[in-house]
C-alpha cells in the first residue's frame, strides 16, 4: 500500500520527540521489515491527541488510540498481518457492502432468531425473529423470510457538519481517554504510517474482523466512503474492536435506517449478537445523531 516513507525506524531523524513507547513489528508471520506502529507506554491523556496529530501528520503518521481490552492484548498480540492487506483504493465500497449484504443479511436478518430464543417484544414479529423496517434504507421486507436486495449506499446527510472532522475526532478521543473505567485495559496513544484515517487498519494489517473479512483493506474502502459522507475518523482500535468518530451523523430516521444497513453489512455482529437484534432499533439508538460508532467482531 502506497504511503510516505515510514519515519518510525528513526523518529528523531524525522524531527519527532515521542514519549516513552514501543515500536511494533510483530506479525503472524514473524517480524515485519519495519515498524507498523508506535504506541505509548503510559495511559492516554486527553491532551496528547492534538500534539501527536500535528507532529505526526507532517511526516506521514496519523494518531489512533489503542486498547488492550478485557484480555490485556496490546498491539504486539493482535495477530497483525500486513501481507494479507491489499490497497483500500482498489476496492469499491458499494460493491464490498453489497457482497457482505448478500452473504450475511438474507440468512441472518431473514431467518435467524435472537440468540437467547426469547419471544418477540412488541414490534419484533410474532415469531420473535429480528424484524427490520420496510422503510427506505433498511432494504428488508417484513414477513417474507428474506432480508431483501441490497438497498444501496446511504445518502450524504442533509445537515451541515458542526465542526471540522478532526476536531470532532479529538472530542471523542478526549471522552474515551478521560474515562479509564470505560475501557477495560485502558487506552494508549499510537501513531501509524498512513495517508488517511480510514487506511489505518490496513496500514498495520489489523485482523480484528478476520472472521468476517480476511482483507481489511476492503473494510477500509468502506471507511473511506464514510470519511467522505459522514466526516468519519478511526479513533480507537483494539484486538477486535473499532470506534469511529462521526462529524456529520444522520439527522433523520430515514437517513439512519439507510446507514444501519451499511453497518450491518460492515459488522453483522453489531446486530446479530446485540439485543434487540433489530435494524430499526439499532438505527435509532446507535446511528441517529450519534457522534461515534462502535464495532465489534466475534
């Protein structure tokens, strides 16, 4: 994947004055030929993001928070596989999402019952199966036993962005870094050689979604599209988790439903393994007017 020359092998020569930290070159296939990322030894501080972003961007590095999660797994233990990542720009985001929708949505949204087998709440359908709205954007028909055809990419929200997307990202980082109890295992600041935020997972060969997609660059193609439409930025990565800041979130349920279909294709576990297993409920609670999106892959 084309990037600027990697300054991490000699940060001082690139004019970087980094705090104590670790350079990570560990991959599934042994040490990589150069560091894939740097991350700090100490816990992330709310004030670190802006300084690291300004210093790193000048030499082709972008910041991201990393988290050890419940199992205290830091990037050395992430099973990174840069050889498995292609280039995000080689993939069409709509084709990627349409393929996922075909592979997952018809089986899961059309036929799967909630994992706990509970009977349906009002609006869930008599069978207790997750029922998605039939309005524009969800692309699912109720009562047919099928999730329906891929509905296409959601439109750009009609609202204007309230602030610069990088300012919005810094706000989410401040919230996460400022609440140690929010993240089991804590968070630390990291720098990654990447041209744009959406490419960070591919740049390090992140495999957190490998049970869904083994070429993370395809997911990054979708993240690029979200950058363009929603002013999104990748702000947190864990072993199998991701948080994206959103500078221009959907402001209507119609917009939110349309985007919820994309979220389902991108990360089915967000709906399949999270009550109430319903796209409309997910659209209202996790997409509408939300300035951050969280993803987890089983």
